[in-house]
C-alpha cells in the first residue's frame, strides 16, 4: 500500500525540470496576457489604472474590474487546487484523489442546488459558506464510510465514488424538476473564471494564505504517513488525526475554489502528478511545486480559452478537463500503480443455497415486471392496466420496461466482468470509458450541429463508444491491458465527456432538456426498435458471458496465479473487454451513460453469497434488471404526471443503500 | 410598404389554405394538448382552450401571458410530457415545438400532431410566428381569430413604434440574468431582434449568437454595448439581484452608471406573436 503514495518514478531529473514545468506554461501565459493587455489598454496606463482607474473609460473599467481580477483568480485558484491535490493524494495514498473523486465537489454542488431552489436568501452574501458546508459534509461522509478500514486508499475512493454518485444524482434530480430555475447552477458547474470585480480574488487570497501556512505546519506530521500506520503510531503520531487535519485543509481550499469559480476539474489531479513526474519526489518539494504548476496551468488555460472562436464562452473548468484528460492518458505509461489488493468492501453472506437464491431473485424480477407493466397512475389515480386502455398503455410501457430490464442486465454483466477482470471493486462500465465515449459522441454532435436527429445521435454515440474503447485499449495495451491503467484511462475519457456536457448545459441551448434526460438515464424515448435491440443483445451477452466462467474464476486470483494456470492474459482480457464494450455501448445507446447499476449489481450478487463466476453473473443480471425496472416504475409514478429518469432513482436510492452497507460492514 | 405586402401575401396564403380545407369540412379539434409553452401561448392567443400543457408552473413564471385557464391539466416537464396521461386525455390534436429535444414520432400514434417549426434557421422568427399562427388558426377552425391576432400584434407593434418615435431612444440591449457574472443576451436570429427591428430600435448587441438567437456571455462583454439602455427580462432571482448590485464591474458599466437599466415583466424569448406583442408594449411603456 505504501507504493501508491509515490506513484511516479523517473531517475535523474533535477530541479531544472521543475523550473521548466512552471516556467513554460507561465511564460506562455505571460506572453498571451501581455498581448491581450496591449490590445486592451495603452501601456502608460497599466500601472495608474490599477490604483485609480478612470471607470468612465471602458478599457480601464475592463482592465481593472474584469481583466486583472480574472488573472488573479486563475492564479489563486490554480495554486489552491495544486496544494489541495498534493495533500489529498498524499493523505489518501492515491494518485487519483482530487476534489471530484472524493466527493467534495458533489457535496458543494448539491448544497448550492438546494440553496438556490429552496433558500436563495442564503446565497445573498455569497456561496462560500454553503459550498464549504456541502463539501465538508460529503467528504465527512466519505471518511465515515472508510473509517473502519483505517482510510485504506481503495475504500476511500469507493466511498468517494458512491457519495459523489448519490449527491450528484440528487442535484441532477433537483435540476431536472426545476429546469428553468437552475441556469445559474449550470453556469457555475462548468467552472467559469469570468469576474465581475475583486470580490472572488479578495476572498480567495486569505484562504490560500491560510492553506499554505497550515500545509507548512502539517508538513512534518504528513510525512509520517509515508510509513505504514503501525510505523507512524510507533513514532508517537496519530495517523487518523493527521489525515483528518490534512483533509480539512485540502477540503477547505477546494471548497473555496468551488464556491468562487465553480467546478474546475483535473488541476488538482494534474499539478501534483506533473510535479512528481518532473522530479519533485519528496512531499516537501511537491507541496512547493504543485501549487506553482497548478497556478501556471490554470493561468495559461484561461488565457487560451479566451481565444477560442465560439459564440458561447468556453469556461476554464471545461477546458482544464479537456486538456487534463489527454495529459493523463499521456502520463499513464509512466505511472507505476501499486498492487491494490483484493479489497473486499462489502461483507458477504456465507455461500449457500445458490440455486434457491437465484430462483427467488428471478421470481422477484418477474413480479416487478408485472407491476411495472400493469400498475400505474392516471387522471383518476392509481389503477391496474386492465381497467384502462390496455393496448395503448402496453404500447407505451412495454418498450420502457423492456429497455430498463435489458439495460440493467447488460450493465450488471458488464460490471461483473469488469470487476472480476480488474480485481477492482470500484470498476464499472463507466470507468472503462465506454459510456463516456458514447456520451461524448452525442455531445459533440449537439455541439457542432443546431439540429436534432435521433438516428444521427445513435450513430454518434456508437462511434464515440468505439473510439473511446480504441483509445483506452491502445493506452493500456502496453502492459497486457493492465487493469489499473484501464481504469485510469477510462476515468480520463469519462471526464472529458462530462466536461463537454457541462459546457453544453451552461450554454443554455434549449435542446438541453433532452440531454439532461439522457444523461440521467431516462427510458422516456425508448422505442420498440430500441427494446428489440436491447433485449436481443442482452440475451446474447447473457448466453456468452458464462462461457468465460473459468477465466473469471481465475482472474481475481491475480496475474501470477492466472499465468501459472495457463491463461493468456492479453487474449483473455481482449475477449472480456469486447464483451463488456458490446454490453455497455448497447445499454448507453438505449438508456444513457448511467453507471451505478453496473457498480452495484455485482456487489449485491456477491453479498447474497454468489461468489463463483456463473452464479455471480446470473445473480448480478437479475439484480441489475430488478434495480432498473423498479427505478423506472417509481420514476413514472411517484410524482405523476412528472417523471424522474430511472438512472437518477437508481443512484439516489442505491447510493444510500450502498453507503449503509459500507457503514455496517466497516468493522 | 414591404410589411403590408407580406401581410397581404400571408393572408392570401391562409385564404388558399382555408379554401382547400373547406372541401373536407373536417370538424375543428376540441381537445387540444400543448407539449410546451410556445405552442400553449399560440393556442391560448387564438382563443382556444388547451386541456393540458407541459410544465404549468414554469409557464406562469416565464411566459406569464396570455394566462392559462385554471382547469388546465399539467402534463409534466416540457422535456418529458407524460405520454400515458396524454393518451388517457384522448386529445384530438397535439401541438408542440420539437426543436429542443422532443421527437414528434413519440406523439403521432396518440393523436394528430401539429408541429410549431420554430427556429429552424430558415426564416426570421417573427415572420415564422405569423405564418405558423395562420396555419394553426386554420387547423383549429379559427382562421378569423388568427387573422385578427396577426393584425392585432402588428397594430400593437405599430402603436408601440409610434410611442417610441415621440422621443429619441438609445440603442437597446436585451438580457436575461441568471447569475451575478453572466447574462444571456439576445441578438440576431431571435424573436426579440425582429421586434426591435419593427420598432425602429437598434439592438446594441451585435455579437455572435447561437442558432437560437442568444449568447451566454460574461457581464464584462456588456462594456461593448456602451451607453445603451439595458433591458432585463423578469424573473431575476432575488439573490442574483442583490449580489450583482455589489459587483464593481456591474456598477461601473456605462448603462448602469447612467441609470439606464430597466426590468420588464416576463417575455418568453422563444415564444410566438403574443410574446412579440408583449415585448413591444413593455419596451414602449418604459421610461
């Protein structure tokens, strides 16, 4: 476990690499800033206009209250994120830790969404307190869930993912139900650095300063975390307290950035990674260099986006994600990912009576299907289908229920395959990047065209899914499709897609109603053709997956064991990957890029004692189908005539359930 | 003069349509359902009563007029109007605009549909609103009302123009405010631009716009509109109003410093003739 704290190793790079790493982007940014300034204001006025601007001159007004604050905020926010990232990654011993992966941003988002809709007066004096409260609450939840396992890196990342998905779907739910009232939130989510005066810079600066002081004070204790927890305790330190203090600083810094500018992804991830790569090998060096790298990167990014030829502003947060993700892909081959081990997050029941459990599950699924088709609401209240217009309701509900069922089965199988193949319990189809690629395709189509064509959309989605898969496989193939690299590459693709989604949502394009529904996993637009496609593919995948049972039973034992037993890992993984891709791409096409089902269903199956490959596959398929069918029915009926996308309900109900399981199983 | 010719032309077209339909003598649809606000606004403006409309609360807040009857049933969100409810209501006609994400084929199985083809990028929104209003009036058996509506809106725009011409007006910049750092500004390709043109007013925003005739920009871009009159469409959330007032950039914008910021009641920027008429009247009524 110690290995992952220092993931990057490259011999022989000295201080000059670090200097270059900061100087090159900062130099470019400085050149761009100077050029922009020369267009804006005569050089003679640059200094006097800071102190005493003549605000009747538009150029000086822009210079003093928009241009300078924006440069200042980009530097401050970049530095704060760089520092927050170093601390988080060090404390959590995880190179993927950043405000997005450990729930801070999702918590701040939910708090702001709720405040905007139900208590807007809280926002009159600013977003800081709300964002901080929400971010801290979510991070605390993550810590509470991971506490019993002494904050092991894997359990923190899983808890972060669960909390993010749950909080994120709650925000999405609020936004979907109040579409026209949440424009502010969409803009904020995309991470815009546009400034309207000094306020943001003035409130960020003291926080950054305080963060730097706290980081300096914590430097020594934090270094002890490089030792094992027992070793640190032996030296008289209390690792839990050190972690809490470190996370407190990191969360406060990132919550402030989130409050002032919105979600700016990847800077907190990229800055420390780049600093390590360039040779900052000790914690002290990383703490000094990554804020500088972060500041330089965000400054440059924000300059660059202002020269893009789009009618709508491209927010810096979108751009950092777009630039950061390829960077991560580029970095992957250099990244040494420590063995994660078989972290068994969820305590499981004793394996017994496999057959009986599967049959019970199947009966439950059939019952759910009957209710989903038969029982619903209308003008006069609840009623069964035979008391109403049978053919019409069947035609309306049939495709939706079939699509929900098939997508649930497909995602569950994809999730089981992923988790068994990678030995990583947080693996889910979304993490592979296929869902991300599919949504990227659709988003790109919406971005470049003003039209709205469902056929073209399906094509774009498929092309995106295949492209993403190709990229991920190429990047990861250098090490016989090593599981960890696959995961990281997938995360990068998914992040680009969500950044593009944030950009489109913030642009206020009226087609976004559709996009919102699709992103949150709605069956509303399911046609009978969709239903037939999804059901056919689900049947094929369901038939093929058990044929890989031997591989799936062996792979979790680890690479060495698998090789020893005569598996040709490259080939085996390619086959499993193809199967996963087929399942995920189909599910994404018909219901949208939702991932919670693929994550949760395999766990449920395992908890029910279905531990061998075939029973787990079948149990997981039943669980996946059940989750989505039930979620779709609830989404159609609970707030009738309004509807909630099935994916949101699945995540909103499944998330807390999952959290409860983690909480119970923490001892 | 060009205006008159187009009107005559439209009237002629509509008359031809009427004549063609008269032969079939089809009964006018009585049970009308509107999937979203633009079609609801048009149907209500023609004096018909939709039995159900998508997102009624939103209509009250963002479209405001003409008011929906109290008995109107909520169809659910505009993004996903409830199909089961729609089927149960047994409509004779489903009216909707589909450009924003609905698929017309979802509805064709339930009842005859009428597409409000707005913002297809083919015609100016105002002319398109006139044309669609006449077609819809024809379909609803309210051809006369449709003609009256077209004329009435032309007349109120002409009246607004007369009021406006009594004293010189600065160029206008029309925005919706969503947060304290950004505005949505309406320009070329929007219905509001068409109305400004008819009022003889200059739109101070000449920047690029999306296919829907608006652009979301940082408030610093409003420096470019100079000493214009800034019109913001209601509703503006209270906390945004408070926080934007604290912005030093906002406070120093030429239009703000000169006291040239006005709020007008809600106008649905993607609406039809009623929205155009409301906008013209509100603009003329401003001090």
